[in-house]
C-alpha cells in the first residue's frame, strides 16, 4: 500500500466520519429548533369608532389619533418576528366627521393601509343596516344616497353569533385560520347580544342574535371544527363588555369564559364595547380589552408548542398611545388630509369661548357642554 493511497483512504474515512457527525448534530439541532416554543404577538385595538383625528386626554396628557396609533402599532409589530394585527368591533359607527361624512370609508381605508389581519363585528357596525355593513366589508355602493363606493376590507371579518333569517346561516364566516411562524391560530368572532337594544330596529332587520346558551354551543362547535383542522390555539374576538378591577375580571366576556368548559381549547377572549380596561384570567381564559378611540392597544403574547399547537404561556400588556415624543405616521396623515380637503368645513371654527367647555359629572350636575347644547336647541333648533 503506497503512502498516497493510505492518506487517500484515511482522508475518506475522516471525511465520512465528519459528514456523519455533521448529519447527527445537524439533525439534533433541527429537532431542538423545531421543539422550541414559537412566540407570537397579537397586536390589537377595539372600539376605534372612526376617531381618526380625535385627540383624547389621559392623565392630562394628549393621546390617540390614527397617525399616533399607527406609529405605535407599526413599532410594536416591528419588534417581533411573528405577529398579527386585529380589531375587535366598533371600528366604525358613532364616528368623527372626518370619517362619518364619507360613510366611514376613510376608516376602512386606514385599516387596509395598516394591514389588519382579522376583525370582528361590533354593535355599531349595524347602525346603518345590513346592506351598509356588507358594502363596507365586501365593497360596493353604500345604500345611503348612493354617493360613496366602498373598496371593501382587505382582511377577514368573522362572526359566529349573528344569523341571517333568510338563510339560517351566519351573517359572516364564523372563524378564520391564520398561520404565522409555522403555527396555526383560529379566530372566532362574536358581538354583544345586547346589539338589538343598542341600535335601531332597522339596523338589525333580517338577522337574529344567538342567546347566551346558543352562543356557548356555537363557540364549542367551531372550536371543535378548528381542532379538526389541526388548530389548537384559539382566540375569541368577542365584542362583549369586560372590566378588570383589583385583579377581578367581570362582564359579558367573563360570563362567556365561565360558561365554556374548563378544558375548552379557547385560550384568549378579547373584549370590547364598554371602553374599559380588562386584563385577567377567568376559567383559564385570558380576557383583554384596551379602552377605546385608539387611546391604547393590547399586545397579547402567546408561546405556542409547534408540535402540539397548544399555548404553553400567555400574557398581555395594554399600552396608552401618548402623543408626546411620538412621530405621526405619514400614510395615516395622508388619509385624514384627503378627507379634510374634501370637507373643508371641518377645518373652520364654529364659535369661540373664553372658558373651558367640559362635560364633567354631566349625569348629576349642569355642565358647560350641556348648557351650550341647550342654547343651540332653543335658538336655532339645530338639535
């Protein structure tokens, strides 16, 4: 055997051994990576109500407006490898003039621009009736005066507890599956059962709302369907009231959590409607709500086992959208600017005052804002 041949065979053996070790360690590394929980963040808001250019006050500080909110949402998503953006009902309705004068198409345009992934219905989506609701979501000519053509939502709307009487089927698809980071997440939509009492009869003509018992059955049914499709992480976007005070979470969303089985695959119930703060667990379900009007947003962190699809850890934070030191989002500003150019009357003052116009404790006492309204009513009959 020559030296050259000996070295050649040794080299082949070493190379083969190295390849084998590489394959072994490579396989082990893949298993480790695959077995690691996937971190997903659900970034969301509720009850925006078309307040695109409305500044609110929290702790004597300015908060909100769509350009400020957009910056917060975009920055939050930029921090994470895996995230989804959602809205939980009342995105439109009782809106600011900058949105309402064009049948809330500016708000829908803003949500499309932001790249929302999924949304649920709120009671205010029913304000103008089913035909208007469908035009906003699916696109088409708005039924009121026929002056606004809606582009339609570029994201999914879901609802499981509103039934069209003509078909016996849900008004919208009851759920949707989103895949992010290699894991599947199911979203089931609900709206408060009090909707018929919150809007005019014409707003809900042609549909019926499930009872509390039927609603629980519906959530269980669709959760089971989702599991049949390999989905174990399930979020209920429930435009239902909830409030967390002193560590205790109550309200319609909490009642739903209690009514669901303890071992229900539902992991999170997002609340809405009463514009409050909620962040707590009820019967193993995390319940979260982030106030309203774009003054805050929730960041729901989920750790998901990629093998089983189960949530191994869940938590949430609610962040207030303070304006100070935050740069406004240019794309959001452009949408508002376009609306104001179309309706220049919105940029003109309606009067002056030498004092503060407030509505503090207006339920029990006279308030400056109420007095102004009364004078307008008596003098001009505008109200």
